């Protein structure tokens, strides 16, 4: 993780927290660097990330440019995804290990890969809750 990524993650909640997320959006602390950070902190391509955000690849790429006007729902989803990524890295020690876990079928996700739940905020929260369970000794 680079210094820039570490500094950006410092302000991101270490668990999915809708109150902190809303505060960050309302105070204007969310911008293009957060969308770029999702890409930088994961092994996923623009197509996969834009699918999570329910926007076109072209829109995702334009949102990563400085001074972009990003819709509030996209900012919210981005912060929640970054919180999840931060939590996942803490649980699995590396982004690669977390990514591998996200992509494997899992009993707790109806035998689907957790990544399939990344396209909704409630899905991100569900994944985050499973990470918390893992921290307290539940099975993966």
C-alpha cells in the first residue's frame, strides 16, 4: 500500500458505517481520489468496479478525473466499498488475500462469491458483517 493510499484510508471508517459515510458525503470529503482508490487497492478492473457502482465504464473513468461532479449515491457506494476493502485487508492481511476470499464461493452467501453482493449498499454491509464474524472466530 502506498503512502497516498494509506493517507486516504486513514479517513475511511474501518467498518461499514452509514453515519460516517453520510457525514463524509455532506462535508464534501469524497471525490475522484476515492474512486481511484478502489481500483488501486483491489485487483479488479474498471468494468468490474463500474458494475458494482451501477454506472458505465466511461462514467466511472470520467468520475476518476480531478474536479469531477460525482453523484451522491456513487460517493456513498464508493465510501462503503472502501470501508469494506479496509476491513477486508485488516482481516486477511493483504488486498490479494481479501480479493481471493471475495471471489470464492461461500456457504454464508448462498454458495455464491461474496463479490456478487458488492453492487448494493446492503450487500456491502452483509459482507462487512461476515468479516466481523470471521474476526470473532466464525468460519470463512
